[in-house]
């Protein structure tokens, strides 16, 4: 179950309404770096969590907190839109391409939402659920969460730079602080799981004896020139997980040329494809028969 409080988690104050900034804030709501993404990511990870219950509980609590951040940002969008023109007549009179499209605001804030936030990014693109990562592997999910909080913090700091409104700076400073904690929170889980040596390679439940040995710690250089790619930490010394030795390997075609079966009739490829396939099959068959005959064997 979820419960709510009428009051916001942190104060949201807009001293100078700015519809253009409201559009920018939409990225922090419905963009790939936004709060809907992390909220759903943590929730779906929690709802599918198997193993120690403390990780499920933590994910649920943090996902619920992210709902509060969506509410804060939606409130900020609405307050910034209170200064938006509800009539386009004045803008058309000014022209200059409708006041640079209503001064940089999203027209859908008038047309679709009635001066309120939407589940879209700053370009009006709806939130995409495919951004939500919930793999069922705790370590993999923690890395995905660190990435999500890191890009979210980058976005929040850029938004902070783009406004001179004291209230907006204060709200964003709070969100930036929470991003700092959440990054550290997920990293703390990885440390508790054993750190770099303990969790890697992910999944650590797969036996490395099944890996192709010469490639599991090789940096494969695909540069086609004669000069070898300049080495870095990833080309020499002990591997980061402590289970191998980094080395450099030039890329080489080891797999041979791929040979695909002819098109199936039900797939309705072009007749020319069918003819070419029949020719190839006939040629191969003739070569096989010739080789057998030359050896004195039976075509069968």
C-alpha cells in the first residue's frame, strides 16, 4: 500500500514565473534522466526482488520518495506556468514566429494540460517505459541505479545553472542533494555485496570456467592500421575484479564467412533470390558428387 501527505517533501517556491523554464523542468519529470524513470525503476526492482528483504525494503522506500520528487517538480511546472499567456492573440500580434513559439514554452501546457505538468520530456515526448531497468540481478541493478542518479544529478545541476529564480535554485539544490545520497546508497549496496572483487564479473553465479579463456580479459583492438592502439590500464596488469590479467589482442576474423540457408518459400522472397539459392545448392551438390566419384566412393 501507499499513503500520501498533502504537504510536499520540500518547499517549492517560484518568485518569477517562467513558462520557458517550466518546459525545461519537464525533462526532470518525464525525460530519460528524470524522476518518473527512477521512481518506476526502483519500484519494479523491488516488486521483483528475491533474496534478502532489506534490499527490497530500501528500494520501495526510495521509489516512494521519488514519487514525492515528481510531485515537487510538477508543482514547480504549474507555478512557473502561472505567468503564461492563455491567449495567443498578443503573441500573433508580435509575430516573429509566434513569439519564438510562445517564448520557449510548450504550447501543450495550454492546449493539453491546462497549465500543468505532463508525463513528457522537454520536447513533449511521452515518458518511455523501456528506460526502466529491472534485471533481477541485484548488482547489475545497482549499477543501473548509480547511472540513473548520476545522469539525473547532471540534469539537475544544469537546470540550476539555467535559472536565476531563488526558489527554483533552492528546490533544485535539495534534489541535487538527494541525488548525491542515492548515488552513495546504491554504491553502498555494491560494497556490502563484496565490492569490485566480490560482485564481478556480473553475474558472479556463472562459472568462469565456461568462458573462452583467451578473451575474458583481453582488450580487442579493432584499429585497422599497423600501429597498435595505445595501451591503458585496461590493457595490462591485474584485472579490476582480481580474477585475470589484462592483455591486448588485435582483432582477427576467427569465425569464417557466414552461410545462410536459402529463403523458405513461405517467406516470399524475390524469385531471383530463390534462383540464386537453387544455383548455389546445385553447385555445392555437384562438387560433393565429384569429390566422392574421384575417391571411388558411392554418391550416396
